[in-house]
C-alpha cells in the first residue's frame, strides 16, 4: 500500500506527497517528519512546494504545551477588529487549524532555511517530552514558522490531520512539516496529475485521504 511506503519514507527522512480530496481543498502537500527536517529540506519545500511551510502538531502535544487555536485567541481579544475578521466562511471547512507562529530563540530573523529548520527540529525534540516551561524558554512568538493543531482524523480530514497521523503511525515525534504544492505556470495549486509526475521523477510516495484513513483505522 502507498501508506506503508509513505511510512517507510518518513522514517528515512524522505518527502511524502498527500492529496486530500477533490471535494475538499483538492491540493497536494509535500510532507516530511519534523524530526528529519534539514535546511536543504526547507529549501526544497520552498522551491518545489511554494506554498506555506507549516508544522502540523498532534492535538495531544498542543494540549500539553497549552497552544491555542489562533481563532480562539482572536475571539478572546478585546480588539474589535478581530470580530469583523473572523474566519466563519471557509468554503471547504468549518474551522481553521492555525495556531501561533514560532521562532526558536537561537534564530536570527527566523525566515532563512537554516533558521526555520532549527525552529522545526527543536520543536520536534520538545514534542518528545513536552514541557510548557521549556516551550517558553526556547521559543518565541510571533515567528516565521506557522503551526497547525490537528483535531484528529476522527473529527477532521485536512492535511494537518493526515500528516500527523502518518508520522504517528511511523512511530516518530507527532509533528509533521507540510507545504502546499503550487504551479508557477497556472498560478494555482498543482494538479494531482502533475503532482504524481513530480512524485515519479523524485521517487516519492503519493498517498491520499482515503488510503490514510483506511490504514489508520486498521492500525487502531
């Protein structure tokens, strides 16, 4: 199965491509386990993906670190501007999975491939033994790495949930790095056929929601 190949690839530090579905975003994300990230990998995601590079975090880890959904932060803010900007009309979902943005405290600007790789890899280490005090000691916000909180595949089936489920099934730290694949020619999301062609050229595994959910259900 493609999921088994994807799991083996993640364990060895390879990219995996994930397509959600034609009835949702209909996008393909390039994914890597956060604990395997390198500056070269960030550069590849930036160039070959082109979308937003994010860390997808399991709901358990986010809960232990007291990380909020950014939407809840805005709702609890006294600043009126957030009331008019609420994301209550997302065409493909009910709620955004975005949390806060982060930089590791040892980064400079935070945006370089080296800096982002440091932030991501250090967060993956923290996820093994999540500690709110260590979180605050080693990271700051705002930053240049966007974070996403998984709601679990039983509740939501976006790239956040699909990627974290894959790294968890691989036995890795439950944090994934994902980036939407864009098409510079059409100025839109890369189509599934083009993503499949990219996967063949790079010898990468392409999987999807249906395959991941089926495998995830069988592994429980």
